[in-house]
C-alpha cells in the first residue's frame, strides 16, 4: 500500500487552500454542525473506532476520542445542508499526533491538518460552495499508526440551506428473488431526489420497515414454503419519504435445501479482468453460477473494491452480474485470495468487517460469501463477523483453504479456523484448494485423497454430524490445466474428481478459473488467461457441469 505522508498532505493543503471569503451579504451565520461538541455521544456523526469521552475535553462535558487501526483512519463525519455559491468556515479543536479536518461535496474539497500533541489546538479551513452544491460532508480523522486523537467543538459557520420539503420518487422495478428456506432477496431501482436519497425502507407484509442504504435487502428469519409481500419507499435526509411501491410477493423454499443453498457449482472468475463476461459464458455453456474473485480492501482501508482497485459498484461488473441474474444465474462473492489487502486484515473490528461484507453482497445482490484464506487472519474477528452475517441474513458461508498434502488435508492454521467456526456455531462449507500441494502417484487420485483427508479432519471438528452431513458440507476447487507448482489437472483428472464428487454427494464444486478455460496456450506455461494445455474453449466448465450434487 502506497501512502502519502502528512508533510506531503500539508504542502498540498497550503497550495490549494482558498483564501477565507466573507459570508454572503444579508445572511445569518450559525453553527450548522449537529452535536458539535459530542455532548450527545456520536449522535449525528458516522464514525469508526470512536467514542465520546469525558476527558480530555475542550468545552462542555464530552469530546470525541478515535483511534486509527490498520488502514482505518478513524474518521468521524456528517453531511450538512448548505447553500450554493456561499462562503463557509470550518473549525475544530483537536489533540493528537496528526489530526485532519475537512469538507467535501459537489465542487468542494477543503482540508487542513495539525500535530498539536497533548495540547488543544484549533484547526481552521474555509470554502465556497459551487452553483449546484446543496450539501457538504464535514469530517475529522487521524493518521495511520499515530494513536488516538481527540476532537471537540466542531463549527461549520455559515448560512443554513433552505428547508427541504420535496420527497424522493417512488422506487421502481421492485422484485423478489434468491429464495432459500429462511431468506428472500428484494431489489429495486434507485429513486431520485432534489438533494439526495438518504435511505430506503422495506416493509414486509405491511409491518415496520427495515432501513437499507443500498437498493437491495435480504429478509431473514423467514418460514420455509411461505409467501411474503414487500413494499419499498425512499427517504431523504430531511425525513421526506416517498409513497410505498406496489407490493411484490416472493415464496421461500422448503427446508430440505442442502447447505450450499441454490449454488452447488460455481467456477471462479477473475472479475477484475474485462473478459470473459459472466453473461456471455453462461450463454455459451448453460452454467449460471460463478464465484467473483476477489473483493479486497481499497486504498482507504475497510472499504471493499474488486482487486482492491476497482470500485465495488463498477458498472461493467454490476451490469454483467445483473445480466447473469436476468438469465436465472447468481454469484458467490470471494474475499481474500493470494494477494492483498484482505478486508479481513484492514477492517479493524468484527463489526466493521461484517459491514464491508454486507456492502459487497448488497451491491451484487447475493447472499453467498466465500472467504479464501491464503494468509494469516485474526480467526476470532473473522468468524465473529461471519456469524453476525449469518445470524442476521442467513448468508451461506464457505471457507476456501490451503491443502497441506494428499494424506493430510487442509493445513493446521486452516483447521484452527474451522474449529473456531464450529465453536461459534457458524455453518460453513469447507472448500479445500486441490492445487499446489505435494503428492505421489496420479494427480487425479491425489486430489481425491486430499478431499477425503479433509473429510476426516471435519469429522474431528464436527463429531456429532453423520458422514453424509459432512460430505454435504464439503466443496472441492481444483486449478484446471497447469498449476503454479508443477502438477497438471487434465481433462481425465477432472472427470475422475467429478465422478468421486457425484458418488459421494458432496456439497460444492468450483475451479480456478473461467478465464483460463481455453486452449490459447497449449505449451505448459502457467498463465491467468489460459490453462497451459490443449483443450477446447469452456471444456472444463462443461465437464464439471455434470456435477449432480
């Protein structure tokens, strides 16, 4: 991760900070910040790693204390309604090694910083709103690895915006899908508003609404084989809400659905690459489910991005997912992998990690999450976040794990992950990576032996479960063609593994990866865009399509 130091930021601030303008004539200045002295805790603020404390304070009885953790800067922010073409001054009293104060919005990007240490010091900056600016977000945050900072008596000085009395439009295209025995997925088109939509409210069977930030909601805790009705309305920050949409109805499935839900075969696709497309591959092969790799933390920390660089709501990716779902398909979101930064690393708490998981699941409209562990993680934090996710929305969770050897199964650290998951009551699919491990004899037989050894480990983790139940909890994921460390998964090896999987009625099959499933480089080299062996296009996708579960 490449980070700019505070000194560089200060130089940029001094170069770009506008001269302090006077407020527009004929207006009344006032502090527009809500709960500016944190006397009501964090009310009105959205914060990470923060709390209101009684000491030290600059004024009143309380102040903000926030502690940056990992890639999280411990930011506190709130959005304030302002007037276009108007001057504002922003200030705050702060303590800490490095503390930043700023405001962002349409045409607005003002910031300043200081390093006051243990003494209260006032930070000040100013800005003039643009012709279309109706709100700004003010924020205060610390810096990586610099310990806790304190802030108090935040002031946004200037005239308030005109009262907003206009309600958003009614959300359109409300639909229900993704049924399991206990959950239903509700989606809709974004509403519009003169200032901006702040939230959506989803009412089930005319009951009290659930509040949602995006355009998807998973209703959990439902009864199997039961119909439910949903209505959606949009609300803005001023409390104006649209009328509810017309009701739509969905029905949950029966309660005999296997642990993987409706997804039992989902090959991996590197979604950061522009090709192949999900919808195009589905049309060519008839395979409708895929695992999207990988959702990682972006440069700001605990915020999911594809590959750590592509925004999670990137239209190429989201539109491709929607096109796949329109064909009756669905996706699994994979986090982790061989590269970082892992969300599991940069999210400083279980709650923050659960929030990041929810964001990416809601963005692509699925309730299936795969955590691919190829590096050390905080096992307790990750399993706590996954348990929260599963308890709140019934999320199907799989762990894709490293294999130590054909006669051993997954490695010791992976086994610890499963033991902790079992202790927390977290239901998981165990998905050993049948690739890149030491073996003797035939590679197809070695992959099967590793899967069987993993089943033996699972029996020790979940001793009360039957052999049939454990097999339904098992997935397998080979690497097609040439593997990174020398072995080669041929078409014959794939068919051998498939026959074993069908005979044992395991729960899931995947493979790495759809982008390699072609004969573009039959020369034995390892490539992300071809298998390295002679094959027809989509040959492995079609072989594993024979998985019957």
